[in-house]
C-alpha cells in the first residue's frame, strides 16, 4: 500500500508540474498574440492613412494644378489634327 501511495503522489506531482507548464505556455502565447494584434491595428491605421494620402495626391484637380504651376503648362490654343 505504501508503494501505491508513493506512485499516486508522483503522478499528482507530475500532473501539477505539467499544469504549471501549460499555463505558462498559454500566457506566453497570449502575450505574443496581443503584441501581434497591436501591430496589426497599427499597420491597418497606417494603410488607411496612406490610402487617404494617395487619393489626395492623385486627385485630378491637384495634378492639373501642379502641372500648371511646376511645368508652366497651359491649355492649347488651336488644336489641329493631322491625317495621313
């Protein structure tokens, strides 16, 4: 009976150590997940900002304004189409 009790206590001890290991592993994974989720949110915010910036920079009115200002472009006076 003494050997059975010792084996039982050994099994309980191994089970408790396994439980502690699993809880630690779970907490570590949760921490990594939270960090990755924060990074995902930050990247999503940056992506949204870049999309807004792109739409602002590629607006037709802005392109026309920049072409006139920086390249001194103007509307053509007379347009003549040549045919073969």
